[in-house]
C-alpha cells in the first residue's frame, strides 16, 4: 500500500521527541508494508515515547458498533482477553471515536467493569490510573482508536501529545487507504465474475439453444420413422454439442469466448451464410463499412453482441426474415439487427436496470458499456424488432 498527501503537522514536530518515529511510520507506509503488522509494531515505541504502562490499537467494525483489538503491548493476559471487542460508544474510546478528538479519562472503573473486574486490581486502579484514547481518522471519518494506559501522576508533555495526535492522523490515512484497496479489490472480483459469466454464456448458450430447437424435430422424425431426417438431426445435435464443448474449453483455457481468427467482418459474413441452415431463417447481411478496423477486444465484444442478438431472433421472434447491417454514420460505428417477427410488448421490455431473468440482455448491455457505447432495443418501423449497438468511431482500433 502506498500513500500520498500525508497530513501536515506543525513544524515544531521535527524538533520534539518522536519525530524519528513519525518518519519511520511514514516510510513503512510508503513502502507498502502490511498495515496490521505496522499497527501492532508502532505501539511499543509509542508507549515508550509517552511514558505509558501499556498500549492498544483498535479498528472500528464495518457497522460502526464495535472496536476490535488489533494489537496490544503491556496489558495483562486476562485484561487483553476481555479487550478483544469493546462497544464503540464505551467510555473514553467511545468519546474519541464519536467526538473525533483525543480523550483523557481518570475513571478506569468502566474499563475494569468491562474486564469483569481485574482479579487483584493490579492493573485498572493499580498500575493504570488514566487512559488516553486517540482517534485514527481520515477526513472526519474515524476508522479506529489507539489507547495509552498511564500510571499515577504520569502525563505526556504537550509536545508529545501533539505527536501522538499526528501519529493517529497518519495511521488513520493508512487505514483509509487499506479500506479503499479492499473495496477496489471487491469491485474487481465482481467485475471478473460478471465477465466470466458473459464468456461462458456466449460460449455455450447459443449451441444449447440450437440443440433445444433440433430436439423436437428429431423426436418427430423418429416418431414417423423418417430415418434420413432423424440421422441429419442427430448430426446437427452432435455438431452443436462438439462446438459447445470446444468453446467451453476455450473459455476455461483463456477466459474468453472464441472469436473466428479471420476478424470481425469475415466472421459476421460467415455467421450470415450459415444462419439459414442452422435456424431456417434467411438473414441478409449488409456491410457498409468494409474498411472498419477495431482492436481485438472491440471485435470480440461486438461479435458476441451481434451473435446473441441473432440467436434471440431465432429463438423468440417467430420472424420470416432478418437483417444485419454494419455502418459508420455521424461519427458512430453501428451494428443493427432487424427482424419482421411478432415484436414485443414494448411497455415491458427490460431496460438497462432490469437484469433479473434477462441474463443475455444484461451481458449484451455490459459488453456495450465496455465499448463505450449503447445498446438500444425497440420496435422496427415496418414491424418486428430492432437491436442497435453503437459506439464512437473515434474509439476504433484503440
């Protein structure tokens, strides 16, 4: 983990005891050392700097209800066991966490009560008579607290207290950076899972849909004892199954659904040539952008969107004709899929936020977003449905 924009401190900090400790913590954070390990390691020199009996560092839970012990120095074993989790509003710790300031307390009875009563009173009320809580915060957001436990008559100087607050701010910055890194990692994992789901869907869904369409025809041929037709349908199912298997293996090996090696435009032409044979539906392909040049990733995204849109026409449209047009107009690259089928109840067509139960559309929209473009689905003027993918021509080849 790396940090920047370290919190400013008073110039006097460079001359007071502990300035070297502050520099060491800064260097450790900038070098990417483990945060939890740093939070534990800094305690011992801070306890010495402040003249304290013991110290503890705590992180605020995600729900803000509890402070969880990350590390401690000098606490008796029984006390440390009880201090593993404390209420975030408890005593001096709660005062520091909720009022965003360092807090002192000479009343250690609440701490002793939390521990179930110290066996012989040798710590709370004995060796420890005062407690200091310093918030670990960043931009008015408290992420934890560290405590210093002092014996009778001991109080660090004003200069040392200033240093202790500066250390709290610095560690708060480190904890905030760690939180952002966790959130970014979680977002990356979600995005990778969605991308993997899209690749698996594109690799096998269309082949399975084709098999599903062939099975009733195969059953009908078997029932009427039409052996040549039955054999042809068996070959179709066998070929589609092999394609699905090969595509799935490609995804598992390379985490990407395969795209024909000859490029996008030849792949679309090949798709159009075989569409009537596979689905019994004529498809007219018009390429009005023969010199179109896209990057490999752009070709993959566009190909799978068009492929899924055409598969939806074959599965659901009950159309007699379909059209695929590629064009560049008004600074936008466009892929348009038209059909003259039954259309839809356009008042109930799922939109960009209506994902449940429409995984194919969700994946198509996500691919369009990766292209920096848009996917529009609506009625065709002459009847049926129009699906249009558009993205800026300025992005081509990048």
